[in-house]
C-alpha cells in the first residue's frame, strides 16, 4: 500500500512540474516592453507566439552592401527576434556577411552559407537573396529589401511560394505612381526627370520601367544616366545637369550607396531630387512615398520567429508587401534645392509629425 501511495505522489509531482514548464513564457523584451519601432500589436504577436526553450539558434545574414536602408532592415530583423526571446550572446548566433557591393563576393557568400549549417538564412536586397536561392537548398531562406520577387525568380507565386523561400518585398508599385503623380502636379516646370541607374540590378530596372510609364502619362520624359559601380555615380549625376529638370533614383543598391554625390549635384544645381526610400530623404533627397526600413526588417523578423520557434513551413508563408505609404518631405533639402514647399504639398502628408522632416 505504501509503495502505491508513494508512486501516486511522485506521478502527481511530475505532472505538476511538466505543466509548470509548459506555461513558461517570455512575452516581452529584456525591459519588459514591446519594441518601440514596431506596432504594439505586431510586437505582442511575435512575443506571444514565442515560448522559452533551451535551444540556441543560428542564422546567417547576407547583405549586398551597407547603406542606411539595408542596415535599418537588418536592425529591425534582429529586433524582432530579440522581442521574441532570441537574443545574440544568449540563445542566438548570427553570422553577418557583407558583399561590399561586389557581385563575385556576393556569389561566394551564397556558396559559403550553403556549405554550412544554419536554422535560417536571411538575404537583404535582391542580389543577396538570389545568390542564396541559387545555392542554399536545404535551409529556410527569408528575404527583405527585394523589389520584385517574381521578376527576380525568387518565387513563382506570392501567395504560396513553395520550396524553401519567402519574405517581404520592399516596394508597392503604387509608391512610384504616387511619387510621379506628385512631381507632375506640384512641379509643373519639370518636363524631364533624370535617373541614375545600374541596369545590372533587376530591381532597379523594374522600378525604372514603372516610373517611365507613369511619367509618360503626364508627358514627362525619363532621361537615364547608366552606371556599373559606385565610382561612376557622381559623374552620371553631373551628366544630367542641363538634360533634366529634376533627379530621381530607384531602390538601386549601387546608386543608393553613393547617394551623397547625387545630393551634392542636386543642391549645387538647384535640382529637385526625389528618391524611392525614406532613408535617402532623411539624408538629403526632397521627397518620396515610403515607409521605415526598420519596420520592414521587423516584419521579416516576425516571419523568422514563426519558422524558428513555431515550426512554420516557409514555403507556405505568403510574401508580404508594404501596404502603408505616405509622402515624406525634407524641408532642409527643399531649401538647398531651391524648392518652395507649398501648403498644398504639406497637406498631402498624412503623418505630419513624422514625415515632414525639418
């Protein structure tokens, strides 16, 4: 009888211990709060779905080049993981690989990552993502800062990509359309828009075609100044002086990496300069329709959490897109470029507190 009583007691204690472990949750970051740069609902969702465990996760990141938008994407991605309980130095190992804008190095990074073992790999920008997709076949791949996943042949279906890859596109075709409409309506003297472009980047070509089609509706011509590397950007921008009434760039990694040269040309020659990303506007372009790349990376990080901690099949995860767009204006850039910012321009900005940069 005593043996039966002790056996029952031990079984009850074991069941209580198991229930206690299963209920453990680290729903917030180390300060007990959600990420300030993401929406509370997004942070709560990532945290609530991430029960604590003892596993250490490993991630490889491939980034084509370092510039503000791509760096912010990476920072947002890491922040989403941290908010879900995955933190470098504790239970997360991150191998960061930067191709420094070199195509051969980019391919070598893809081969290197494929020869190693990670729980997930993350490609930032189209060239990095395509190199990973080419070589990495037995690990889940996420991408971000990719303009057109279909054109880049990363996926064949945005709703259900299949295979081992999915991610977040950093463009919404409506952004280019809205920006070109803004140029046409608020800059009536602009008849030609100059574009510095690396036509070796498929993402840049896709956006350029969209911009050209939208401008054509307003009888505005797109004048291209092609480059093949960052050292040619300054000369290409200078070649547009006298041939264009305004300057524009796409999400072109080669060009964005040397955007300071274009800003100087725009300021020196009083040419309105329009970009395709917020970070370039913060640096000195006048306007864009866009979003924060930190939030873009955070969204990709939430997808990573679903794969790593909840066992989601990455091939079943829909490719995301930036839906919320707003006009972003830089008033200091306007002054430098000889632009008179009207009340009508300002009225087109929805979030004036954050998107009118003083």
